[in-house]
C-alpha cells in the first residue's frame, strides 16, 4: 500500500465518520453531542484527500 492510497482511505474514512456522527446525533437524544461536533473530522479528511491528490 503506497502513501497515496493510504491518504485516500483516511480521507474517505474521515468523511464517512463525519456523516455518521451527524446522522446518529440527529436520531438519538442521548447522543446529541455527536451532532454538535460532526465537523471535527472534516479538516483532517480534507487534508488527507489533498495529500492523496498531490503529485
């Protein structure tokens, strides 16, 4: 596994985690903190995807 694929997998995983945090937090009253902090993984995901697309 090279660095590009590792960064791509990490970026997609961060975006999926962010979406899961938002939707799980919206559904459950006990886990509403997830909806408040769904944006936390987004910068890491964006940075990882930028590193994956770098030549």
